[in-house]
C-alpha cells in the first residue's frame, strides 16, 4: 500500500506558491550565489539567545559554535576547544581554546567569553533536565585561552551535552545589555559560527550572510535564506519550480508520497543518509490489559515491520528491530534486537493471557470485555503517521486486537503523552543523534519513587540508566546499554516500527552537499556551492 500522490492538494498548493513567488523580486535559482532553504517554522533569530529555547533548533549552530561538536556514532570532535582533559573522577574538564577566533562583531573569543556563556546557563531551573547545567559547581579562567568546568558529580553526557544546539553554545558578552553581565538582557545574536544575520522578516524569511570574522573556511555563497513554507505540499512545488533550493530533514519535512516525483525531477535530486531516530508505539502500562507482558509481546509479534518499510515507506528507511537504530552511539546490532513478525505466536500469547475470540467476531475478549485499544497520533508534524497507523491497525486486527485510531491536534497529542496519558498506544518518534541514547531513555523510560515514567518504566530499568550515566569507560557503557535494550525487549516496553532516513530534496544547481551528523546541524551550510 504505497502512498499515492495527492494531485488535488498539489494543484491548490501551486496557487499558493505562485503567489509567494510573486512577492519576491525574482526566484532564488535566478540569483547568483544565493541558496534558499525551506523552513516549516520561523527561525526566531531575533530572540536567539544561546542560553534559551526561543528559536528554531537548527538556527543556533548557524550563528553560534560550541566548545565541541558531535560526530557520527557519538565521536566528540574539537570545535572552539582544540583539546581537553578530564580528571580521573570525571568531575573536572579543562578546555584549551582556539586562539584565532573573533566574534562576528569583532570582539575577542577567549576564556572570559566562555565563562560568561557558562554562567548564563549554569544551575538555571529551566535547564535542570541537562545534568551539565544542573551539576555545575564552578567555572574558572586559568589563562586567556584555558577554562576549567567543575561539576558536583560525574556525568557521561557532559561532552555530548556541550555539543547540543542550545543552551550550551558560546555567545559574545556583547550580545546582552549591560555587556558581559550573565544576567543581562539579550539584545542580538552574536556568535563565532559561519553566518550572521543580514535581514529578517518574522514568519516570512531569514536572510544570512557569511561571517567576515569566521575562523573556518569561508563560504562561497553571498547569502543563505531560510524561507518559511509551512505546508509540506507547497514545499514540494517550490522545490519543483526552483523557488526553493533545499528542503528536508527536521527543518522542513518532505511528504513521503512526493519522493518519486522529487527523486528524478527535472530540477531536483534526493540526498539521503541513514537516520538516528525511530518511529515506535508508546505502550501505556496503566491500561490493565497492557500491564500483562504477554499482551505487550503479542503486539510486537503482530506488527510486520518489513512490510511497513517496503510497502508503506518505499525504501525511505529501514524496518525497526529494537527501540533505536545502530547508527547511534553505544547501540550495537547484537544488543538491540526486536521481535520477528509472527502472528501465530501473537495469537498464542494472547490466548495464554486469557484473551480469546469466543464469539468469533474477530476481536479477542477476556471476562466479557473486548481488547479494544486507542491508537493516538498527530499529522501536523508527521503526515506519514496516518498511513502508518492504518497499517498497524490492519495488522493488529489479524490477531484479534481492535485499534481505534485517534488523530489529535499537535498540542492535544503532546498533552496525551506528557501530561494526561490519554491513550493506550501512541505513535512517537525517538530523539536523534546526540540526544540518544541517554537523554531519550531518561526522558521517556526513567522513573523515580515520586515520578512515574512518561512512557513505560521499571525500577530495574531506571537503575541501569543511572549506571549508564555514571559509566567511566566505553566498555562499561556498551555493556550497560546492551543490558538496557535486552531488558526493554524482554519486557516489550514499546513496539518499534521503522527507522526513517534523513531525506533532503536539493536543486540540481547545488553542489558540495555534505549532510551533518545531527538533526540540529543537518547540513554543512557553509560548504554549499553552485554547480559550475
């Protein structure tokens, strides 16, 4: 059941994009050395305080550098810090900074600037979910280009968190008033990264130009424009007619039904790489039926992941095994296994749990109650979840489980997950790249005596997550995560479905497309060139 192209929607969208094009003096593809990127939301660059969550996640690394960068499979790479040492107890990090860096306004980058940025985010309640902030003890300037961060306890995620798009990026002390005051009022986004703001019109576009003081290789482009195009089908037409040059990733999702059109388009090509996120079913263990492990295991055996990947997503990813793909750090192929498709085993487990179809109506019952589960999703951010839910619904029905699909508005959907647990099954996506596996596991599967897990949790799982966070060696980390993923499979804490690829549609006039290692830095924007 491949998704069919919705030509009526595209025709309606054509009128919208035509009007949008008329508002511009000329399309991006006719302008020399200008690349236009579609964005589903406004960049928020006017409020892009590096220590906040105010803007589009992908906008932060465009303006601000970090001390270190996150590479493939979790390799931590130098950035503003050329090197670093970690104390034997894992509590102190000494960073040796680059000496050839200026902020975009010409002010010097040095240890004092790092101290200013650290003091702006350290120990703030809004950052307590990040142990690097919560456990900050002190920041010391050892000399002009050496700074030492000391924490109250070891955290395996320290370097990884310092690579995050926010709130740990380095901003100039002149970004606030009064200048240099860590508690000062944010005024302007001033960083050391490759781009600076040239022009901004909220909810319309953000135009960037190369940072004249950039310490890395300068861009060969004159401008990089992020144009707000909220509707996915309108983005498709804009890509086809050349009004935009790039769309995709987390910046602006591409409808899967349009991949065939764009793959070999007259003006477009697809650029893809294996992703680090997964689509899966969150299982509400507070439901009496789902509290039974055999029922949760039956759900896993009932879902045909191979069919979903092949027929529904048409090669735009891979069938899921465990909760996370092995493209993530500390996730091994052998330690992150899932359930094979086996509907007969699913039926057997349901029978063992007391669920049988006594009245032969196609739905299993127990003590006079049919096994009917709500299946909650949203389509505003992930339109492909509707056909995914329908495929899961059909497969569950074959083993006697009736799933009722409920499509919620985005806000209600997140309330159902994070606040009121108003679902039985819920389609969700894991975090990606630098946020996996630890931040993702802590956010959804970690519980305490006072606070239950958002998704599904046990005391044993939480203890293992704590052990992973405290690990001092890679060997211990791999062993602990293998144990975590084996436990999650055995207890069937979720139903993994699909590993989506990172997909971008790119105009054929663009060359030197280098995809990034993270969803928040999805492309080396400064390396893009126009084809000769």
